[in-house]
């Protein structure tokens, strides 16, 4: 599911490939079991404090998951 998420970010959102591949390699960006793009939100000590989700579909959907 990650390839679909990366394709969405590169081709539809037009984010720089080097940036998204770096985030994916660090684990700060991944795809969940539903294929949503997950951006991990890190706190002061680089510990997870939440996540932002985006659906790579024609329907614009996004959500926040605090404390995840």
C-alpha cells in the first residue's frame, strides 16, 4: 500500500520525491491498512504525539489522530 501512497504524494500532491522517500525511510510517513497516507507527528523529544491521515482517492478526506 505504500507505493500507492507515495505515488499520490508525488503525482497528485506534487511533493518532492526526495522529501517523501526520506520521511518513509525514517518511519515518519507510511500507509495504514486502508491505504491512507499517515504522517506521524513527533513531539519535542521525537516521540509520537499523533498522526495526520490523508486518503489518496479522488474524494478529499483527511483526519487527525491525536495521541496515536
